[in-house]
């Protein structure tokens, strides 16, 4: 699933290409990916409108229209958003195609059809997408050690589960929770209630630093993004622990281990992230 760094990369690549273009036509090949309103109302609501801006909230992408409405997109596990010239070969499982001015197209594809699109009209409340339940962004000033301690400090859940809770912090998933905890020297299965004040302070500093680092490493041109079909832009070469179980720790050389935390696979270093007694 694309997490915050990937969603931010997509936004930075697509916004300059889409801004100022009108939506001339809409093709819904699989109307089931439209979560709100009805597919017919979705099409009528965006056709003829001009794209004003593109933003991000957690893992959500938001296309703002000039009339104040916004298209909200969540890519879920395998969703892909691609801006391409008209006539460019389509990906399989392209479910939504917006024909834009200047012979450009915005295409949403998803092999598993888990991704969803919503249209939130101007002045309309949004109880649909779930964005109203998100916690602060990792770069918000509100994300302090005190906030983390107050939000998680009494929880019996593992600290990894707390980091992945979108109601506590928006945008962190399985990949970057592993990277954050490795950088902070905290075992992923450690109960949040057992963290010390120093541990919360390390997390408050590491969370924005790591995510900023990976956003920077994800920098890609529009041409490279198109050539990779909107998929080949991941941080895999720069990950220190995620997906690297059985390999030496990049810091101390100890073999990285994998365990299951909250139903999710997690990789850690037994020496750099010692288990709690």
C-alpha cells in the first residue's frame, strides 16, 4: 500500500501536469470504485470542471476543482494514478479515465479494485472518506512527545500498532513504522505503555525526519514516473530493515529478524532494538 512518502511523491509529480486543465470527459469502466456519490452524480459533478490544485492528507490524494469541489482518492493496496498523453498504452485494470484538455488523460487503475474515489462537493460535509478521523500529519507541530505519550502511553498495544493507527498519526503504514522504530532503537512489539519519556522524545524527532528523508529519496521526474507506469518509484533501495530479514543490520551487522506484530510482518535488529524484559 502506498504510504505517506509515496502519496506525496504522486502529488508532486501529478499536480504540475494537471493544474489548470479542464475535465472534458469521464469514462467509468468499473463504477464500483466510486464510493460517493453515485457513479452518475460523480461523472456529472466533475465533467467540465477545471483542476485547481492537488493536495494530500495522510495516504489520501485530493484533487481540488475550481468550483470548490474535490475528488478524494485512496489507492489502497495496488491502486495507481497516472497522467499520460491521449493514446499512451493503457494499463490493465484501468477503471477510471478522465479526458483532460490538451490531449492529456488522468487514469486510475487497480488490479484488486480496493482503491476508492469520492466526490465531495463544495460546502458538503465529509463523513464518507474517513479523513475526518485522521490524526495529525507527521510534520505538524502538534506531533510532540507529549502528544504521543498522551495518545499511546497507556495503551497495551505494541508501539508499532500505535504508529500505524491513522487516528493517532496520519500516513504511517507497515513499511515506515519498521524504519522509524529501527531509527529510534525501539523494539516493534514493545507495549506503548512501557516507553519512557526519552523514548517518546526519540519518536517525535525520528518520525518527521525519516519520512522527510524517504520523500526526498522518492524524487522522480514526470517522465520517469510515466515510464515506470506510476509504479516504479518506491524507496526499496533506501530501506534499512523493512523486507530485509535474514540480512545483516546496516549498523551493527547482527542478522535482522522478522516477527508478526498485530497481524503484520515486522523486521527489526535484535541488538539495536532490544526486546523488553
